[in-house]
């Protein structure tokens, strides 16, 4: 449905995007994940035709956004990071304007009513946009993206500035829309991507560093196991003893208060050091209050993916 | 284009800009009508029409300053440029909306012609010619204003820039007469908007003047489209 082929965007000598390629399939929610300044918004602006790429192409349902912009744009709804709202219009007037702007053929009244109900802006439809709260402005921005029932929805950080309840509502809405639309959702909030997306594209410094499902990305980095140990005793002594254990690659102290210390032991995924830790504690005379293992989380993988060029090379 | 036209036209009257523009034009035109016709007891309106160029240089920047600049500043251009409407359609919609407000302003001269009719029948063909000249002059000024608005994100900067450009193009012949070379003076005379417009007020309907103003409209609207397009690539 959306094919991004080798797009590069340069601002003078600075490359905002470098040879970026990925696809978004029909009825798929694609998460576009990356730290601030990674190039997410630039990529979205290029996909929607707001700006042009220095090289490469974007195909929307087979139509090139540069060669057939009107046809390609008709298939898309875009919610930018800052919703493009006219403060001097009421919500109804604004949605009617967008309806005409998109040359929509659907029955106007019922279509706009459906969108207002779906996004929850029905109660403020006759109010001026300038008087709405941030949350409602975001919803109106969402509503304008849905006008014309586009096949593809491009949402740039759609939950920024919303309260927790509104975030859950918007996520539920995105999931619902993902059953009938192709959704490309950009965010730097990992939980949001995890909660909503079928597939994740991670971008950093203008380059794609991962493009897969959450499970596959997690399994790719499943080379490590973390053991969390909370122990009572002298911090440095315990740390030194844990470090000596066979199979422990790294020991880091995460918390220390009133003689109770927490450590994270990094080991190879096939190594289980819990028995050795227990024996070590018995021998050293310190007491284990808690011990558990965990695999790397998406958050840790995200940090690994975006923390340096060496790691990127390793992934590629 | 229709959607942009309707929105723009409405926005002139939900913000004070449309009212300020109309009020300033009506006040000045009314004053000039009194000074050049009523107080003198004349039914000729050529003095009134020739004096209106001054107020256009002042009020057209107010009318056009927000057309493109405000869209960029508030990022609402994202809504327009990602919709299935061409940049030409967007610029044309904005131009037509501003021109419609302008036509509402200059229509006051028709009322003034009707007032003079009470005393003596004016030369309607001359009035009509003047009105066409004023409409064409305004259209070209609006195109220049939209182009200036496209050059910046700031409305005040756009207005000042537009005012400067309109001053130059309006009084190019005065500047040209001070130039040392005769051919430069002639070029300045040919390009001076005021000289072209004054021909209408003398009752001369020269098709080359009509084409000059229409060309100016197309050139500046074309430049606006190209500038917007270029910005997407830079």
C-alpha cells in the first residue's frame, strides 16, 4: 500500500534521511519509532507530499506522490505533529472546509457526523477551535485526517499533550481504524508503539536501524539475560562477589538504601546464575531479599539500537 | 480552489482585516469624492480615480499580508499542501478571495457615479473604463501582495515589503526620470503601474495597458506558486 524506496533528504550538507526504505501493508499499523530528531517527521512529510525528497520515491497504492500528487493525496489522511487548525473557524466549519478541500464524494452530513462521533468532538462541534483545549484540538486534527475515509492514515505523534484517559481512547481508536486502514504511526513513546502497532520501524540519525515485528526484534536481541538481585549487606562486597561469578558479564548497582542494595547482573541468554548467586550469598553471609530474571525489554533494545553507530552496524 | 476561496473570503470578515480594509478605502474614496467633485461642483470623476492609487498602495498590503504568511506560521499549510489540491489552485483561491473583497471596496465608486447623476449625467463609458482600470490595477497589486506574503512567515514584514514594492512599481516613472540614461527612464516609464493606470483615468482604453496588468497578475501569481514549490524541495 505504501512503498518508500530509498528516500534521502538533505538540508545543505546535513542529511535528515539517508536511503530510507520500508513498506506499510494493507490494514497494518506500522509504528515509526525513533528518538527526537531521528527523522520521523521528515519521513512523514515526504510520504504525505508536504515536502519532497532529495532522491528516492514514495508510492501510494501504486501512485508516485511526485508524479500523481492529487491521486496519491486523495488516499491519505495526515495528522501532523501540530494539528493544522484554523483558530477562527468552528469545528463544523473546519471539517466542512476539509471535506470540500479533499473533494470528498461521501454524503457530507452523515460522514462528518460519523467522524465527530468516532473522535468524540460532537459536543464541541459549534465551538471556535481557538477556545478548545489541547486534547480537543488534537481530536479535531484527528477528525480532519479521517475526512474522506482515506485508505492510509499518517499520524505523527497523535497522543502528544493528551491526558492518560485521552491517550487510551486515541489508542483504542487507532487500533479500531487499523482494521480498515493502513496506519503509519510515529512516536518516541515505546509503550504506545507496543500497545498499538503490528510492525515496528526504528529510525535513528535518518537511517532505518530495525524493521520487523516486536517479537522478531525482541528475539533478535535475545542474546542476554538480566538477573535482578536485591540483597541486604555491604554493597561493595556483594558487588565484588557477584562479579566473580562464572558467566556474569556485568554487574551494575541500581539502588542502595538502608543497607538494602539492588543489582542487575547481565549474563549470556543460556547462562542461569541464580543458583550460583544463592550459594555466593550463603558463603558470603549476606541475605537475598529478592531475585528474578528477565529478557531485554523493547526499551532496552531501543536504547541499544539508537545509542551509537557501532550498534547500528552490528544490527545491520 | 473553491474551498480555499470560500474559507479565505469568510476569514476576511471573521477577522478585522476585511472591515479595516473596506473602512479605510471607503473613507479615503469618500473624502476624495467630496474634494474633487462635490465641493468643486464637477461631475467629472477622473480626479477621484487617479487619486485612488495612493490609498491602494497603503491598504492592499493590509489585505494580502496574511494570505500565505499566516498559513506558514501556523502550519496550516500542511493541511492545504497535503490535500489533493494543486498549489496553483490554492494560490488562485486566495487571489480570488482577496480580489472579491477588493471589488466590494471599489464598487463604492459606482455609488459615487450615481450621486453625480443627480446633478448631471456622467460619461458612463469613461466611468466604466476607469472602473476596469482600477480593478486591473488592484488585481496586479493583490498579486504582488500575495507574492510578498509568500516570502515570509511574518505578517508585518510581509505588509512592509508589499508597501515598499507597491511604492516602487507605482512611482517608477518618477524614479526613472532621475536616472542618468534615457533608455532607463523609458523602461521605467513603460513599467510604471501609475502611468498605465492614469491612461484609463484620461479616458484612454488601451488594450496594451489591459494586457500589462493581466500579465503582472500572472507573473506574480506564478512566482508565488514557484516559490512555494521551491520551498518543498529545499
